[in-house]
């Protein structure tokens, strides 16, 4: 039988599915040492967890939680990356990856990916503000 995915509001599902998601969350966030502990914390039997764990997962709406990637050239001065991350934090984005190369001629290339809501006005304003941070030589959306 071919796999077929169905999107269903969590509120109409049996409670066991919510508990499986909760247990998986405990494990992925290292709040539980193992599945036994995660099941206990979620109020779920291990048999139910193992029965559904590979079939139940969260769906993230791509249109409202878009991933953006930037290449940024930062001057090799103390605090520049911290200021950049502070600015992103003020926009309540979720930073997914940060990769900083060794500086060459006192400028380091930083590749950064983050998730933000889908408001293009916010993204434009964020882009402008990133470029105005002292020490940001260049900011380019990928």
C-alpha cells in the first residue's frame, strides 16, 4: 500500500497522538534521557509510542514560517556577530544555522539561515537593518 499523508487539525485527533508528539518533543529537546522516560513524562504507554512514533509528526506551514539564508561579510571586530544575532532576536526569528569562516583581510564570511513569518515588509526592514549594523560590510540574501 502506498503511503498517503493527510493533514488533520490536532484538536480532532485522539489524545494518544498529541502525547506521542509530546514524547517525541521531550526526546528531541533532551528533556528525557530515553523513550521510557519521555513516555512517562507524556503520560503515554511505550507500546502506543512505538506504534505511532514514525507516523505522527508536526507539519510546519511553509508559507508562514519561511527559511531565509544570508551571506554576510563581517569585519573581524569583537561583538559584530553578537550584534547581528541580537538584531535577529529582536525580530523573533529562529536561527537555524550559523557558519563563520576564518577572517581574510579582517573580514569573515558568515552564512546564516533562519526562520521568520511571511511578512515581506518585515523582511525588507530586517534586511536594511542588518546592513546598518556597524561591522557588517555586506549582507546578501541567498
